[in-house]
């Protein structure tokens, strides 16, 4: 299960410091990892993919009051857009030889 969060931040480096600090909370809710992406046209457009073993753990993290505080301290300036998804397939083309 993943939660994909997209939002705009005022300063990526300032946001990233708070994001890193907040890892303990993600881990406490069972997060197994994350992926970060920055917008190609706007580096302050951030996409975060948080990975969890279950939807219940992901929802508990999303409801944690410290998340809103971390977003405020990190300079999130847009309404976060959340998407919940389950992995259906993963492929790594680096391990595939061209035909």
C-alpha cells in the first residue's frame, strides 16, 4: 500500500530537512520506505510516495497530528493531494536485455 502525496513547498531544502526529521513517525506507523520526486519544471513541486504494509498503517500515519505540524514547519504552501494505491506490478528494465 502506498500513499502518494503531492504538494508545493516554499523551499525544497527547508522542506526536506523537516521531512527527514519526521521519518521516526513514518517508521512508528510501519512505513517500509519512500520515494521522492521533484517537478521537472518547478523543483518546489514535490511528490512523496510512502510505502506501508497495510492500508490501516497508512491511514494511521495520514491521521497522525504531527503530520500537519510537519507540513506547516516544512513550508507546504498548497493543499496536499493524496492518492492511495496498491502495487499491482513492478518491473526493473535495467535487468532486461534488449531484444
